[in-house]
């Protein structure tokens, strides 16, 4: 009976869950259909938005169908020229990555050119990437001039990536004249809008992930850890609830930005009078994040938080007094007081606001020097608007020396925290596991704009054969782990592409890229560029010299190097260059470790230097330097794998002992002059002779015939049982006979 009840209950539960799944599927389908219908009724960019949404969700066939339908509207005059151009650009990206259609780089280039011809900035930017980085083929060749031309055209249309790319190129002189002022003008247009967004809200923060780090070294919280913290928060821990709410508010450490969940967890902590949660709730009501803006409610939260001397609470009160509300009159002195308290408590927002008060002289005496001081302190804590303000002050020499390089680097940091960069980073990280070609496309767009981490990630994907966007044809077979050592490896074209991004990343101080370029030089991977050699004098047509003209012994006999006589560059396979590898490794090993991720790369560079010094590869052999580099490897990465270093040190010790041995001639001379060696040799020879004789005698003994036993030594018949005395006598006699027999054998 109980068994039947149990089975019926299980059946009912299964039915309920099945119905629930069906209802959820139906509602999700209805929601998608409603969203699609809503998008289809929007403005002219709806087709591109729908295709982009399908592309990001992995429904490539749907994206292809939407974009194909968008292009058919051209004949019916249902779409304007810009909409068609945007559709062509998106369709070109599908052909580029092979999403929903076979990968066809030639067709993608044609679509980009058609869209760029009518002024579509995204298409112009994509063409710039192709001309700057693609592997040369019959249909497409690298052309820096065309790349710069398309970037300039896209930047005049206000494309953020193109503006950043032109600023990056002018900063370093890549394909354009090196001009810091021009770089600043390109960056400042993008940075100004980003700084204003950060000042009025809380954009989602995107953590930078380097794909060449092992999975265990990436600081990403797993889903099980997230669930554990959520359970702890719901059980009544106010500190954990406030931490979760803050992470949902900012969208960091594995938590996607969600204002409603942030508000939920912050209220859980605020109900237990958690000062940090109270201040963050005040921010949400003050800025209208996930809730209607209400300055009076925000003021109440700020007052409660500031009563516990919370820095964020003081900063919020300073903002309320600086702005003024219906209930609170504007009071700049009180605003300055609370901003000062917030800055003293370590709040970067408080430092920024205090610096702004000093800069404008509001509520206090104007002081440009103090403004620079507090802006710098806020920048050290990662405050984006502070970076923009400092950049402007360095550009104009306000409160500090005029320094264009510092200003441009600060503006570059601000631009890399904008929505254009963060959205592509999120998409790239989502694609990196299962769709590396899509991830490579996103990283390429950011890499061309000068984003260092994206340059390294793009190089990593091409280097290891995970992506093949910039090669004319896909590889005939998939890459293997040992393909680095084979000439016909499918990774070779990818390595040629990766080398450019490794070099760009290394120029910005990336330890991993610098180390990888050292490997390229050590093993002879990648390409090298040189100017076309000028024809030799013997190859030129001999011209008769007129009297008085320069002839033999003139300047014609001393031709200038090709770098001065030719403007054509040729690409050749890079030969093995130990000196270049040594220089790359040394530069990496000398870097100051500014983050935990750098430890393993700096340690590997030190190990490689030790190995090259030990065996004299590309440098004079120096065992002492090798030992120092091996110990430096241990010191830099104390938590790393030390077994190879220990083995290398042991081999080094053996190497040192071997090198301390005298030469062969000296060894023979010393041994021949030592009488003890002669005596030892005679002893050894005598032992060998005795052992040889022993072996001969033993073999004769084994081969000699055995003597027949005598009749009186035969044992008595079994039926005869001697008495006790007779038995003892016979035993003694047998023992004696045995001893005599043994003695006879020895004497023989």
C-alpha cells in the first residue's frame, strides 16, 4: 500500500514539473515573439538589432535570415540607404566568422566595401582591421595606408573605436605621424562622454580576463560559490548581503548587473543597520538606479549611514548639500565638510568631489595643487572621472606641469572603460569557450583600438589555432598541441597574424606578450620585415663615364643601405635569433611585478635566461648568472611549480663539478705520476686474476665425475631397527664419514 502511494506521488510530481516546463517554454516563446514583433515595429535599425541579438544568443541561422530579408527591401524601396549599409556590414561579419554560412573572407570584404561606400562607419572600421592585420592573399593584402584611410573616415563619423584607434596610432606613430596633440584630440571626444556617464550613474564594470592564464589562476567566482554566498545572505548575515548587493549593483566578480537584486539584498542588510548598505541604497534613490529618483529618501539613508561615519554616507550628504533639494537648502560649506570626511575615510568619490571643490573654489579657497592631489588619490583607487579631470589639467598645465603623454595615457584609460569597450568584452568572454571565432572578432575590434588585454587575447587565439579569421582559407585540419614544431602546421598562418598583436601588446608593457615574442625568436616562428634590397652595382647596366664624371673610386662604389634607398618592405620567415630571444627574455625578467598574473611570466623568463646562460646559447656561458636567474625564478613566483627549477639547479651543480675537472692531458699526467695509483692498479689486477682462477676451479669441480660410495657406508636396511646405543653410534659414524668425505672433496 505504501509503495503504491509513493509511486502515485512521484508520478504526480513528474506531471507537475512537466507542465511547468511546458508553460515556461510557451511563455518564453511568447515573450520572444513579442520582443521580435516590438523590435520589428521600431525605427530603421531594428533589423540590425534583432540580428545582433540572435548573433549573441547563438542563433546564427536566424540572424542570417533577418539580414538577408533586410537586403531584399532595397528593391522594394522599403529601407533607406543607411539601413541597407548596416545590414550589409552585419552580413559581412557573418561571412567573416562563418556564422550560419560558410566562412568567406572575400565575400565579407565585398559587403564591407559596399557598406563603406555609403559612409557606414562600422564597415569602414572592419575594412581597416582587414587591411591592417589580414594574412596576404590574392584577394586581400596588408595595406597600412588603406587601413589608416578607413580609420580616418570612420573617426570623422564619430565611431568610438576609430577615434581610439587613431589616437593610439598617433600616440605611437603606427602608420601616421607621431603627434601627441592629435592623439589627445581623438581620445578626448570619447573620454568626455564616458566621464559624464560615470558621474551620473554606475555603469557595469567588466573584469579583464587573460586567456593565456590557466583556468585555476583566473579570479572568477563559480556558480556554486555564488549560490553559497546567496544562502548565507538570506540566512541573516548582513555583511554578506551587503557585499552581494554591491556586486549586483556594480556587476563585478561574476555577478551580472541587476538593480532589482541589488536593491533586494541591500535592503536585507539595511534592515540590520549595515552602514554600507544604507549608503548604497541612498545612491540608488539619489541617481534613480532601479527605482524612481527620490532625493528625500536618499537623504534619509545618507544621514543614517553618516551617523556611523560611513565614507559613502558622508559623500552622499555632501552631494545633497551641494545640489540642494526641496527639504534641504544648498549649503556649499556643509557639502565641503562632508566631502572632506568622505575623502578622509577613503572614498574615491569623496576624493573626486573634494578635488572638484578645490578646483572651482566652491565652499573653500581655490587651490589647483590640492585639486591635483585629491584627483590623483582618487585615480589610484580606479576613479574614472578623476582620470579625465587629471588629463585635462595635464593638457592645459593647470596645477601641474603640462605633459601631453601623461594626459593621453589617462584619456586612453577613460576610453577603455566606456560602453563600446565593455559590451564587446562581455560578448568576447561569452564566446571564448565555445565560439572562438566570434570571440576573436570582438577582440580584433578592441585590439585595433589599442586595448592591451584584447591584443594579447587575440594573439593567443590565433597563435594556438583557435581562430582563423584573418587567414585566406581555413586550415585543412585542426591544430594540435605539438604543431609548433612542424613546418606544415596549421598554426603557422595564425602565428604570422598573432605576431603583430603580440608586438603591439608588448609595446604597452605586457609581460606575457614580451615572453612569447622571445619564444618566437628562439624557435624561429613568425615573420620578419626588411626593406627591399637595392640592385647590386654589377647588376646595373654599365654606363660609360664621361671625362670629369665620377667613376671608379666615386660614391657609386659605396652604395647606401637599402633602408635609405628603398621604401618597399618584404616579409620573410623569421630565422632563429638567440640574441633577440635573449633581449626579450631579459626585458620580461626585469619587469616589476604589478599583478599576480605577471608572476608566472616573469618567472618563466628568468628560467629561460638561466638556461641560456648555463649552456651558452646566444651569450657567453656564465654559470653564476645562470644560478642567479634560477633563484630569481623561485623568488618571483613562490607559489609556482618549483620542480623544474630544482632539477635545473641540480644539473647546474653537476655541470659546475664537471667543468672543474682538469683537462684530459693534465688528468693523465697527474695519474701517471701518482705511485698510489700504480699500487691500486696492481691490487685490482691481482683480484681480477684470483677471481678468474676461482671461476676456472669452480667450473672443473662441477664438471668432475662423482666417486662411488663404499659398501660399508651403505645405510642399514629399513627392517633392521638398532637399539638406542647402536643408533647413537651409527649417527656419530655417519657424521664422521660425512666430514671425511667433505674433506676429501676439498683436498681434491
